[in-house]
C-alpha cells in the first residue's frame, strides 16, 4: 500500500486519542484522591440528578462512579447526555472522595468518584435484551442466544475468572511435580465402547471417518510406553449423548497419567491437587487423606457408588430377616435372588400419606415397583404390612434398623441394583428435605474396587464398567473366564458431596492380560486386533506399570463457584439439545461441501 493510500484511514490510536487506561474500575480508593486517571468500560447505568449526571462505569473488575458536572466541564457534561446503558466509553478525570455519608459500602470503589474532564464515546449500543444484573429474570435460552451480553454479568464473569484461576492452579501443581503438559490428537479413530462418538468425515479419504476423542485414554497410555513418565493435559473431550445440567457434548477434563505407580501414589497426587485447588480458589484448607470406601461398602451403606457422606441415613439389608416372612413381596424378592433394604427416616413420623405416596412415585423413576413403609409409634407400628410379621421378626427388624418411636421406615424389595439405586436416591432426597446436609462443606471420599464388568441387558453382553483398559485385581485373574461379573478392578473414583468429580484406574500393561479382558467382553481376536492392534503391539514393546485419573474440570469449577449447572461456568455452552443458540450451530452443510466429503443427506 502506498503512503497516499493511508490517508483517511483511521487507526486505533485515532479512536482512543491520547487516552490510555491507567486503572481498572475496581482499583481506586481514598488514597487515590486528587489523582488524574483514565478509565474505560461499559455504562452500567446513567442517572441525571438536578443537572449533574452520574454514570456507573463497569469493566470486568468492578464499577466506579463517574460524575459529569457542568461546573467541571460544561462541554463534557453536554456530551454525556447521550449516554445509555452498554455504551462503550473512556473518561479522563480527577478522583475525589465522596461527601461524608455518601460512601457506598457495597462497592470496592465506594469511597470515591471520578469527576470527568474528558469523554470519549467508542461505541453506542442498542438497548440490551435484558438487564446486566446477576438476578436477571429471563429464560436461559434468551441468555444463551445473547451469550456475549450475558457474559457481562458480574456473576458469570467471576465464574469464568475462577475457571481461569483453577486451570492456573492445576498447571502450577502438576508442573511442580514433574508432570509434562502434552497435547494429544483431536482427530482419531472411533472406538465405540462407551458413549456415542462424534464422527468427522475425511475429504482426502472418501468414505472414512475420524472420531473426536471421548478421552485421551489410549494416547496417554502410549505416552507412558514412550517413556514420558508423568503426563497431564487440560483437554477438550466429546461425547454424543443425552444431556443434563452437568453434561455437555464437548467438555473439559484434567487428564493425567503416571508410570511405576499403584493406587496410593495416584490418589496422593490427586488429593494434593484438590488441596491446592481449593486453597487457591476458595482459600479453604482440606483435610487429607480423604476417606476410602470399597464399591461394595459404598453401595451397601448408601445405595450409590457416589455417596454423599455429609449425613447419615444409611441403608440396612434385612433380607436375612424377611426371607421367610409372611409378607410375600419381601420373601419372594429374596428367594428370586433379590434383596430387601430399609431406610430409617428418623423423626419423620408426621409425614402425610400424600408425602409418602409422592416418595413412592419418586422411587418408581428408578424402577422400584413399590415403597413399603412403617410408622413407629410408642406402642405400635402403623403400616399396611405390619400384620405380616411375627413378633420375633418385628423384634429383629426393630433391633437391626434401630426403629424407635417417631421413626418412619421405608423398604424396597427387588433385584439388588434396583433396590440400591431407588433407596440411594431416596436417601439423598430425604437428606435435602430434612435439612440434614450442611451447606458450604466439602466432603470427599474415594470409592475403590469397582466391578470390572457389568452385563448390558439391551446388548446382551458384558461391557466395561469404566473402560476396557482397566486392570483387574490380581487375585481375581482366574475369574475372568469363569465368573466375569465377580472380577473386581483397580479402579477408583473421587466423589465430592455426592458428585463424581474424577475417576481413574491402574491400567493393564501386559498384552496377554489385555487380550483376556477383551475376550471377557465378548470380542474375538479379529475384532480386538482390528480395533486395538496398535495398542497390543505397544504393550508388547515394553510397557511400564502405569495408572492415572481424569477430573471433570467443568463440574469441579461448578462446585467451586457454587453453581448448579455447568452451563454457568462455561463461556459458550450448548443447550440440552446440544445446540449453540448464539451461532445457530449445528447448521446445514452446503451441497458442494457434502459432495467434497462424498456424503449425501438421507431425508427422514
């Protein structure tokens, strides 16, 4: 471009003039009185009081009150009349202490105000679709459609800044412990053993597809085989599955892997990471080591493999007492291989029949066919099922369940998984309903020794409870072929307040054992060599014992920020239909694009 061509072209410096920001809108205090400053940001609100115009100027750090007084500058005051919400401006002015009694204790800058001597309007703004306030009364879909405006709200900006602080804390901790941050591929091959993959068609290889990774699992194992010893990554992962408040089609996890370790070493590193993270972000000191529960104990006592241990209400197995009882629902369930468990809701005698019926509807969501109950009065039991128990059975039940006057005891009889899940979720509901959960507390617990496999009734085959690269307990090797469902794994999950925030395992590092696990999953040699031949070859090239863990970063940040949805801690989240309302993604592809990819859309 010739020098003459630049004539009339405005540069950024022309727009800013000689203004350069000296402070953010959260920095100024009484000690700055008398200083000349330059502030820049958005107009939060404008007020005209008797000819003097007040503007709350906002940036990501906070708010400063700016005063446009005609006695200071009539020209600037006149210009300020056009200001409206969300105008982008810069001001130069003098810091003054507020008059006595006029300080605003709710603002960090509430002791001062800035009297403007210069105003630069960088951009006007249309009236926003909703107020830029934390408690805005607007639907989530509207907020997501205008996410760039929604993100101006103080609450969301704090959440995103805390997300940054959490990521920085993670990196500092792991870097200090010899971990290396290594990126793994985003375009990889499909291994549909878990959730659905997102597939990406290959233009240069017509008819072939990449998959977006559900996790870097195989690549981090290959890094251990390659000798990198300690790896980590804060990484995007993708799963094409039904969504909930705590799930997204693309999500972020803290991924790590270590060589020459057992469960204790991985847990120690993970606990240390949590200690640093909660200290750096919330200034909370966590007590370590975290308690541990075997999977069997967690499910047995709390019904779920992610127990909330902040309160009691533990489940009690009464199958041995009722297997020959006159109440056929109970005895038949036990004799068919099921079980009967009780949950003593102490002090809930005053629950109405409607409340009990509502709880029965609640457990039906978890496939429970019914919810039996007994109200314990001083001299008698009130219940439709009380008449079916002998005095000896009543005495045994009262002793085992600790039934006392004022209690309301619930029972579910069914197959073990149904019983545990129904009563486990009922336990959590009653804990909240009765105010048993102490808020603003963080109770961690490790759950260990999960089953290696589970049986999928729909697919009519075994599948890995975690993933097929998890090592079984050595003492259970012989059960792989004889009794696969009894094999326990070297897997471990970290649970916080009833939410699983991380999970990992010691991996299989020997080729023959990996082949046995593939075969237990119902794969023949041709299938697993086609899918995982490269991994088997790598294991045969000298693989060290190794293990790791991954944390759901979005969920962790959600808990750290005290939010109930991960959409409030992700800058640009998707809806529950996996759509981006801001950009209207996903969208249709053009005919030419489809032809390039050798694809044709089948209309349904």
